[in-house]
C-alpha cells in the first residue's frame, strides 16, 4: 500500500521534477537512477570479504575467514557490511546526499545496502541509525543515517528505532583523523536510553551509518548496546573506506 502510494507520488513528481542522475544531474529514466556509463565508476563490494568486518579480500580464502585486524582484536560489532567502496564517485553520491539535500537517490541507496547486507540483516529486530548530537541535527536539519535506515526498513520490514541510542557528547568531525584518534573521539559518545534498556535485552540490532572509515563509530555504538543486553550488534553502511589488503598477512 505504502509502496504503491510512493510509486504514484514518484510518477506525479517525475512530471513536475524530471528525474535526474544523482551524480551528474542529467536526465535519466527514473528517480535515483544513474546513467549506464557511470555504473562502472561505482565499486560495489561483494564476497570474498572478512566475515566479521566486511573488508573485501582480493582472493578467496575460505568461508568465515577474518582479516588480520579482526583476528587480532575481536570487535564489539558482530558483523559489518557496506554496499560501496568509498571512492571518488561514491564520495560524490554520499556528500551530495549528506550536505546537498539530494534525497532523490534514497530508494536506490537503500536497495544497494540491502543487497550487501543479508548477513547482517537476517534475524535483526531493529535498525538503529547512528544518532547525531542534537546541536548537529539542528544545523543539518536531518540525520542522513536515519534516512538510510528508513530506506532499508521500507525494503525489509525491520523497524527503525531512534529512541534507544543517543549521542550525549558532541564529537569533532572524524575527517582526516587516524584510527586511534577516531576511536578516542567517539569513545563514550553514545548511551542507551531508558526506553532502549527496556527493549534491547535479547535482541539482534543493526546500526546504520552512511560511511564506515575505521569502524570506530560502529564500535562506540555497539559497546553500550551490548552492555544493555543486546545479543548481537551488526552494522551496515552505504560505503566504506577500503585499503588494499592481503588476507594472508
Ligand atoms: Zn575484518
């Protein structure tokens, strides 16, 4: 029913605001679509990858294999996945979405995330967008992680819960920081609410964010969720930074 209404609204919207590519602004067949020649610029992530953090491997090393970082230090996040490698083209998609108010590709972005995330979405009872501090939400007007979570929810039926986890400490922008300072920056920034404590016990949840760089934000979200009794905290991002890796080292 809702999907039908959304399609009808899109059809009407296409007459008034013609569908344009979220990358180039050129006319395309449907809202959120990319031009055929731009598909090759997008690097979709797929197995083989680290079973825990989703870091892609350059060759198959067996199911359930972990990257060196996950093997050395078991992350709080049970499994993490991302749809795209964060490169020049996907950076434009993310930044136009995050700061440019380009929300017309949202359905497409959600579909890519669902396609990448069956391992983390299976059995999940709630999607939890990474919360923004209220002061940043005020200046940005919307939380991009919440919009992505809504898009994934429409496709999977898993409800979005925005009242269970809060960012009670404002953090500096993570851009340009090393892994260690990212961890220090976000460590302890998130807390579970009273409502969250009432609902999280025994649950499997998926934390949703737009970009995963070192995984520090997901880890900082996962720790208070686990302390509140959540059984598994998974993570799903639209894009992730991928550094070349050799799974045998
Ligand atoms: Zn890993």
